[in-house]
C-alpha cells in the first residue's frame, strides 16, 4: 500500500510493524518462561548455591540447548528493539547503517561468546 502526499511517495506496510510487535512478545514470553524454569531449579536445589550448583544446572544437554535458544531469542529481541531505535532517531542514512552493522557484529559476537560459555560447562 502506498500513500501519496504531494510529490513524496511513502510506502506503508501494515504487516511489518505487526511482525516486529509479535516477535517481541514471543521472544519476551520465551525469556520469561526460561526465567521461571531457572528460578525453580535454583529454589529447589539442595545445599548452598555456588559454582557446583550452577554448573550442575547447565551441564545437561537439554538445558544447554534451551539456554542457547533463549539467548538466540534474546539477541533477536535486542536486534528488533535497537534497530527500531536507530530507524526512529538516527536520520542520516550512513550513520544509521553504521550503527546497524555495529549492532549486528556485536550481537553475533555475543552469540559466539554464549556458545563458548555454555559448552565449556
């Protein structure tokens, strides 16, 4: 759908914002559910909570996969939010593109670091 205001043509996509809104809700819900699962494991663990307890929680393969899935959801959640900030508040296209590229590189680096931490346990 396009809207014509004088000589400027603005392209408007109604589903674009809805997809971002829905992805924010789904990833947020997944992160909340993971938090509840993690809190339950910590609350119902026996003994003092130290490195051994944390290592034990994240040592099973299913927990590593679940944790990385949540980290991936978190990274996508961050990308959508930060991208929208750059698009809304940074007008010069070159600066906006540079910030978006920096954000992507940073998030990919965070994903790599998360993989190293999780599979080291």
